[in-house]
């Protein structure tokens, strides 16, 4: 998300080079919101933005299902490593994504005490001057479907015993309707979830006490 501290890119690149030496067929992909945080990494592909569709395009190319990857740009990073940039914010858009559920596998070794990341919506309705994220000032409500959220939380509970989540939304409490929706989902669950994420204090005041009740009912009681 942010630029890496001094010395970290060199360490990451040493790991990448080791993999290249041992397994030269492996493709290396770096991704994030911020181009400056990717420029030091010696990858084959750099992807900006939500990457589901960009990743699909890369994999299709390298597994023989597609001849080309659309909307890629050949670039050279600060270390002289040549690769390809995919601007997934503008050319491989995957927002809104109303079914943004994640289904884990046995090989993920999920433990019941873990906090999994949960996504309620993509982008942010606000356009704060200090924000470097590209999906800001979005007037459209991108909140995911209630059924999709319930399905993901039930699967994680029944398969792995998960009850705790970190919400990845840029601003979790941007819309009162979203808080009402997660409260509805929580009422249908056989457990009380515990949710944490970024909340704006002014929205707590603006949206009023009913929203507080929805947040408490949903278990969204850890704010930063």
C-alpha cells in the first residue's frame, strides 16, 4: 500500500532472484494501489488497483488460454528491470464487485483464532485531499450483496470456526445502509462476529444513534 522502508526492496529482490535462479519458469507479480511502492521490485508484472481481472488475464496468457494481455505497457523500473505495467484502475476494472467473497481451501490452514479480511464495498464516497487511493469521490453505492456476505461468513464459520474479521473498506461507515446490512447479516449468523476497520467519527455523528445500534449488533466495535 505504502512505499517500503529503506533496505526492504533489496531484501525482496534477493528473494525474487533466488526463486529465479532455482525456478526460472516462475512469474513474479507485484501489486498495490500506489505506483511508487512497486517501482523498486524486480517483477515481471506490476499491477495497480484491484487485480482480479488483471490476474486472470496474466494467468490466461501464461497457461495458453489467451495469446495477448490487453492494455499492458512495457516499462523499466528504477533498477533497470524490464516488465509490464497493468493499470487495473482504468483498464481491468473490477468495481463495484457485489460478490467479492473469498472461499479458502484446506491448504490455507485457516485457524479459528485468526482474523480474516472481509470486504463490504470498494472505493470511497469521499474525496479527501490527503488520500492517495484512486477510487475516491464515488457517488455510486458499491456495497456487496447481503447474500454474498452471509454465505462467506457462514462458510468460514462452518469450515474454519472463524468469527473475527478485519474490514478492508476504505471507509467502513460511509453509508448507514451498509451498517444496516451487516447488522441484518449478523442476526442470521449462529455466532456474534467481531469486526474491526477504519471508521470516520464525523459519520457516527451525522448518521445518528440508529447506525450505532447497527454497528454494535453487527459486532463492528473495533474502530481506527
